[in-house]
């Protein structure tokens, strides 16, 4: 641990690691501080993919997409309340982010779909495995080869300023205790606050009884650090409740949106569909809540299981019910078996016709449920993501209440607010972390160039 750095990155998720690599490649002396003894934050848990448009991967899969459509889907999904400056930067820099990862030996060469996206944009590893742990491992490898120091069990506790400018960071390291390190800039990349009950009570008391899919470090420290240093917050009451979370064991398991993206349907207790499974998360959650039942059930077949290998993991930890036919599956899942058989027959018929007359799901994104065995997972909504956070501009500079930047203080990733509006679309969080993480690395380098 040195006495001073050019840039200190707080948080070892995808945003922080990406920023550190980009900044170091531009010649900065960088260190990353992580408060836990594990790396990768919520990024490590991301399952479905990283959204991007106009990539060579899309073209290789004959997905003819464009930035306007990516913008429009994210804008509609966010209830047209997204920060448009951030959204424009986001959609115009997704392709270069995929290319940058590719150059750093991180290959997201397969595609899947997420709710609210009109095209297959969620880029994932070619073995179709979860994007998060793959990405975190790949970034970590880069940190090692580039010798970028990462100090774990080191909590950022105060940003030090002289006048209007950031000059240091006070940390608390498990072994050495409290210490102030000099730095020209700080990037806050500490993730969200889904694990902080007091903040949930303040911003969304109606959600307090829900469980969360988040890792233990998602405690909102970054928002507090930023406010104490003069920055302001936006959209703090906008909290995403993810529709498909398995909560019947003593661990809370997110069931990746790719299960639906590959074709699974959702049914109520009587075995009937009740929503377009591929609409946005807020709407699917609302439809489940409206049932006033004990959550709902995901139903799929072996074809879908093959296309989304995380299901093997869900099965290994005991979340998946299996049967050779739908009648037996209905019994196991406590659904009305006649209705379930009829529901699936109708669904398969709508695949043939190419139109989902009941709920308007884009059938092109799905496949028939016809290859046994059949599977079911019982799900309920849980807190998943905090859309709000530190106010930033497209340069990732943090802003105060009057819209002026806090000199030397940057934020990127889930800790920053505004990009997603009312509702984040699946696959946009990893994209945000990488796109704005890179941007933070570049902008801090520019800031320091101008200082010298
Ligand atoms: P993002 O996706 O925006 O990169 P993540 O949730 O993946 O966010 O990562 C944020 C990381 O920041 C987590 O590993 C978390 O433990 C860490 N973190 C949170 N608060 C602090 C803090 N005060 N000091 C250091 N690290 C922190």
C-alpha cells in the first residue's frame, strides 16, 4: 500500500475493475479498495448477459440491430424517465465496450434475449454460461497481468477534500486500521443499496418485507461517501423488484431472465399463463403480485435447459422440479394438470402461428415446449437492483445540487443513478458497468493530464 495514487477506485465490481484497467493503460497509478474479502460484488452474480448493439457478434447471428432501437427499448423500459445524456452515451458506446473486452481476452460471443428488448442484445460467453462470474474472472486476470493492486477488506470511509478538490481517501483496512491515502481522483464504484434496510426504509418502505438477491456488500456506502463530499443523489426511490426469484430454501436464488429469454413460460396456480413473460421486469412483477397467490411457476423443457446451462446449477441446488410429461409436472408443482397441458398446447400452437394472441409475446424470441423432460421452478419477486444513486454526467463526473462537478470525484456502475429511469432492463447493468467504467478511466486520465 503506497502513500499516494493518481486514482483510487472504491469497489471491485465490473465498473471498478474496468475503470482501473482503462486508467492504468492510460498511464495512471491506480489502486482498488474492496471492503469484503471476496471480489466482484453483484457483478459476480449477473446471469443473463451484457447488452450491446451493432456488434460483430450480432451480425454473425443475423441480428440486424441499431442504436436507435437500443435507445428506444431502454427509454420505453424506463418509463421515459431515463437521463437522456447518459442513455445516449450508453447506446453509442456499447459496441466499443464489447470490442474492448474482446481485446482483453473476454469473449462474449453468444446472444440471448431479455424482457423489454426487441432484439437479441444480451452478449454472453459462447458456452452460454453466466456472464458475471466469467467477466469478473477475466477482469481479475487483467489486474494480475497488469499488476494493478487490489486491497480487499479495505473499506472507504471518507473522501478528503481541499477546498473544492478531492485530495485523498480515508480507508479502514482490517490489518492496518484507519489510514488516509493521497490521491488525485476517486472513483466510487461501490454498487447499490439493496442490502441496506435503513435506506430501503427511507426510500421504499413498502418493499421492506421482501428478500433480496444481492450480495452482502450492497449497502449503499458509495451514496453516503458522495453526499458527504458534496455530490447529490437522483432517483433513490426507484428500486427494481425482480419477478423470478426462488426463495424456498434458506438462500435467495435469482432465476436468470435467460430462462424466459430462451422460451420458458410463467403460469399461475391453475396452470395458466397470465402475462407476456418477455415484457419488462416491473410489469412481470406487477402481474405476479396481482395474482395474489404464492408467487408463480416457470415451466420449460429440455430444449430450454440446454440453451441456458445455469439451469443445471439451479437443479444441483434443488430448485427444479422434473417430470417426463406435463401431467406429472403439474402434480409435482401443485398446478391444475389439465389446464397446464392445455396451456402448453396453446402456447405451442401460437409458436406455429407466429402470434401470441393472449399476451402479445414476440414468439421469435421463444421456442415450443416439446422436448421432455419438462421442468418447473417456483418463483416470487425479490429486491434486485437500485436504479437511483449518485448524479453523474456522461463524463462520469459527480455533480452537486446546482449541477456543478465535484472536482476529482467520479462514479460509475450501479452506484450512479439515472441511466435506467423507472426500471432497468435485463442485461443493461453489466453493460453500464463496462461502458461507464471505461469512460471513468478515460476521463480521470484526462483530468490528471489537464492538472499537470
Ligand atoms: P458494479 O456492478 O457497479 O461494479 P458491484 O456490486 O459489482 O457494482 O461491486 C461493488 C463492490 O464495491 C462490491 O464488491 C462491494 O463489496 C464494494 N464496496 C461497497 N462499499 C464499499 C466501501 N465502502 N469500500 C470498499 N468497497 C466497497
